[in-house]
């Protein structure tokens, strides 16, 4: 499945949690959301760097004032947040379908909550990398176009 096909397929199955998703569909979607989020966040990067630097320097000095975001930074933060919320459901849906493709329940996605960005995330990434179950499994026929 190509990049464009993947994006189109995930958006056309916006909240479909049944069925299966190929590795290519899942990873192209993941790349798409990462790139768009980064592009939308670019206007906020200078403020974000200044904010993090000031925050780190503030440890022990409660009188230091953290920098306020500029209008452009606010725009970047707002657009990035709106995009992230808009793709939250299809991202969860394609992640569940990817787990189905490896013959696992979508409930495995709850591992993400286990030590956020820790062991649960590592396990999920490994599961998403695993090859598809050949042929049909309990979640349906295999994806039409798989790698």
C-alpha cells in the first residue's frame, strides 16, 4: 500500500475498529501524522525551546518568569492540537486494526497506559512491527494490499 492509499484508506475508515490493517497502512499513517504535526508545530519551536530552557534554569529560583508564547507560537500550538485531536480516533482505529492483523485483540492497545512511553509502548511497537497473520484470522480476511 502506498503512502497516499494508506492515508485515504485510514480516513475512509475513520472510526472502523473491525478488520485488519497491513504494516504499510499503519506505518504510512504514523509517518503522515508525525510529519503534519511537526509542520504545524514549527511556528512554536522557538518559543518552546526558550520555555524549556527557562524552565530548566528556574529550578530553585521561583522568581524567574517563564516566557509567554507569541501569537505565531500560539497559532502553531493550536493548529497542532486541533490536528492531533482530529486524527486521534482514526489513529486508535488503525492501531487496533494493525493488532487484529497480528491476530491480537485491540485491547492490547491499553498497554500504552502501562508506564506511559515505557515498557507498554515498546511492547506495542514490537507487536505493530510483527508480520501479518497469513490468510484469514478471527478478525477477518487479510488486508487487500499488504507488505
